[in-house]
C-alpha cells in the first residue's frame, strides 16, 4: 500500500482534536477521501430491484484503516470484503459481519465512534454496536469539513482533471447552440465530449433549460427546443474517473442576445469578479456572498460552494455563513438571475489564495 495521504492525515488530526477514537463512513466521497477507493462509474447507482451491493464503508482509527466492500481497491489500509453478505436484501447485523471483522483487525472495542448516520446502513451500525457495547456512537456531523476543504498539490491536480471535463462539455454545448436543438441534444453533446476527454465513462450530473424554462433555475434536460433569441442555461457537474468532481455553468444566446440579457450577464460577471477578489484565507463566506450580491443582485439559495471528493462541499457561499475560507480550498462561484421568462447563470471554479481566487476553469463564459 502507498504512504498515507495528506487528506487522511488531516482527518486523523481532526479526530484527535475532537476526542474521537474511530469513524465509520459510507458516502462515496468520504470513503474516497479517506481510503482512495473510488466507486466505478458504472456501479455508482446500486438498485434495490437489480444488482444490489451493500455500500462500501470505511472504518478509520488513529493508526489503522479498513475499507469494507464487495471489491474495494483502496490506496491505503486493509481490505475487508463482504463475502457472501455483499449482495441481496438482507439488512440484519449478520449480513454486516465484515464490519465486525474490520473492527477486530483494527483492535477497536471501546471509545468514541463517530458514524456518518445518514449513509451508513442501520444493519452495519447494529452489528458493531452489538459486538462492541463499550463503543459510544456519535454523529459524524461536520468533523471532516475543514479536512476536506483544504487541498494539497495532488488533490488540486485531481480536481483540475475534473474541471477539464467541464471545459470540454461546456465548449461542446456552446458549439451546439442553433435553433431547433433540444435540451437533451445539448446534454448529449456535453456527455460525449466529457467522456472523450476522460477516455473513460464519466459520472455526470447535468441540468439544461432553454427559453422560459430557465425560470425553473434547475432541472433535468427535456425535449424542449431552443428558438432564435432565446437562452440556453447548462450546468454540468462531472465526476472524473479519478473520483474528483467538477462543477460549471454557462448561459448562451441562440443568435444575438437582447439588451436586457446583455445587462444581466454583465451584472453577473461583475459579481463573479468581485467575489473572486474576496476568495482569500480568513474571509468569511458571507462576506464573499455580499460582494456577489452587491453586483449580481439577490442570489437564490447560495452564490457558490466548495468542490472536491463530493460535488457540493463546505463552505457554501451564503448570506448567513460565517465560516472562514481556508487556503487552497476550491470554490465555485455561480451567480444567477431567474424570472421574466428566462434564466441565466454562470459558474467558474477558483482556488483560494492570499491574493484572491485563482481561476481554474477555462471555458468561455460569454453570452
């Protein structure tokens, strides 16, 4: 196995600081962050009606790590396969005997165990609680929020590869904008470009709206077609085969945009630039939002967020979030305006530095 990643070292330091002896997690992003195991794109959606495989879990102590799954391929720590309990609908504690085997391997019998309760199966938690009654179970909550936020050089490289997929996908969407093209046409063009760029299957989230459907702000692409003078808004969030996520959005006019669209776009772009200048260590997320809103106007929901092993990570750029930015966090800023028969949003990624946000996205934002 390889040496411990800086991310795992940061996570363990957070555990020690919080007085937590072990953690048990089940979300694909946290498992990848801690162990290096990335769920293959073609297995990312297990089904209760089809090939059900129990989720890959990670059990981490101060000096040990075990990845529990059907065929896990972590870069560090021990591998503990589910064995005969990997598939099927059995949710009882016996089906999660592998979790007990992992705890035994790591010598875990007592202490504080922080569990990602939203995503660790109840059967897995029951199994370890029954076998180790001296363990005190706590919710994981935001224990690893700061640990995931900061990125080292290798992590930044992984995100850059994911953002390159965004560049390819958004460039393909722009090239496809002609009257009569549907939202699905745009999405298919983006997916094809991203898969070709990666040279492998890409797990991609995509939201496309044309014309008045832009007022919806978000939603799956449909057969709705664009007409001359209308806008297409395309938000792409691909997960690279390396397990890192990107995020992006463009709004492109079919033909010449009208004066109102140009004015709104300029306000959103000015807001993004003002927000970019604020992406410095120690600046509160709410202050970044305030600068975005100053130029771009009221922003529905939020003005951006961090990305990494998950598509949406802390901190989020919102009006009430006083969390301070950390250096080398990757933040996407996404000012938008919705109403009056259209929607418009733009989104680029930036790295937090002492001199402001360093652009990581390269695709053209022009209307």
